[in-house]
C-alpha cells in the first residue's frame, strides 16, 4: 500500500519506525505537504495518508484512532501573527498547506474575537504575508523557525487558544483512508512505529539539528511537550467538536455563494 505522509518535523515520531525501524518496508511512503496528502487520497494515488482533520468529512474518510498530530496546550508550530489587535483583523494571509489550520484560525477569530477576515493565500514568508494583510497564519517548520517572543507583533499560539476556549485537546491530523484500507494490521503497524520511535527521541532530536537546523532544546520540547501523539477519548471528543465547527464553516460558505 502507498502511504502519503507529511514532510514537517512534527511527523517524525509517527514515521520513524517505518523509515529506520522494524516497520521499514511495510508500506511505500511518499512525503509532501498536508493538503497534498489529502489530495493523494482523493485522487486514489495513495491508500492511507496523514490527513488534516478538516478533510475527513469532505472526502468521506475513516481514520485510525490510536495516534495522530495533536496538542493539549501550546503547539508552537501554528501561529497567528498580527499587526493589529486580533479583534480588528480584516485581512489574513494564510499558508494554505493545511485546511485544518485555516479552519482553526477562522473558528477562533470568530468565536474569541468576533471577526471574520478576508483570506489571501501566500507562501509562508512572514514579512511578505504581513506586507499584504493585517495578520498572517504560519504553520509547520516555518512557524518553528519564528521566535514569538522576539517578533514585533502580536502572536497567538492556536493550539493553546483552542484548548483554553474549548477545554479539549486539538487534533490536527490523523492517519486516514477508506475503511477497507484501514485494516487491523495497518492499525497495529502505525501504532508500533510510534512506540518504536518515541523510545528513540534523542536520535530524532540530533537529526533535527543536522538536517533541519533546529536547536536541540526546541526539537526535544516539540517532540515530547508541544505535540501529543497518542489519541485518548478526550482527543477524539475535541476532534468531534472541531469537525462539527469546521462543517458549519463549510455550510456557511456554500450558502453564501
């Protein structure tokens, strides 16, 4: 089976066993941006993908409930950066590589700050984004390369903001596919890859410095503190809430066309 996985640093603990451990060779792995993982399933060029949760209902996909990309507080790699107070954002530049992050920022801006900005899609370069809009949504490795405390702008960690607002964890991506591809054997393999990988966090931290240029302390915190990978019933409750709210956004957009 072909598996489409995300190329960001946050996926390493999920795929390390498939790349370097006892699960190597079980699947044919391809790496890309989150939105391309969803597209690969839609186009049937992949059987299982690490899919942004906002895509599950749009594509009618099932998912494996054991592991994913989630947080129970600050996530560090999904940042809203704004030149103006959050309630005054009228234009928002977004990195559209993940529909989940775009849906999340729209939900939180509406619910927390009462604003519904117009979106523009741009490459994830902060200065260029802010030259064109009041605020910018930056995700993944580009967000990790920013230091929010040193930016001369207002910043929100959207993981922390969701948890504070909803009281539930936020799930960003899950292993998903059509039900017939999500076999018990596949479920066991994805779970085993994570368990093998998490015991080798030090190796991943070292390579994150060598291959991606991340400071070791940040990489270790990212793998072990900012991202949660094991999904609990509370995570799945948070996922259900997010899917409902994201679905309502889609409905409003459809009715307004």
